């Protein structure tokens, strides 16, 4: 269907600068995704920790009888 000349002309825009730019863009996207994942992992509570609302003091203290 496509000849060898057609394949070469469809990629003629792919210069060294464009290829390097694509590689840098992929690396940048990967770093952003990794940073978002690390932030999500570090900000979530650990499995063994009690919920944060249990740490707060009672609003109505226990009365002595």
C-alpha cells in the first residue's frame, strides 16, 4: 500500500531537535506523575493508624458522680 518513499516523507518532520524535545517531554511527564504518586502515598494515613477524629478531645467531658 505505502512505498518506502511514502514512509520516509511522513517522518520528514522528525529532526534531531524534535526527537530530543519529545524525549524531554516524556521524561517531564514521568517526573510529574511520580511526584503526584509520591505525594498521594505520603499524605494518606497508614493502615494501622486510628482515624484522626479519635485524637480530638471530647466536646462533653465525663462527669464525676
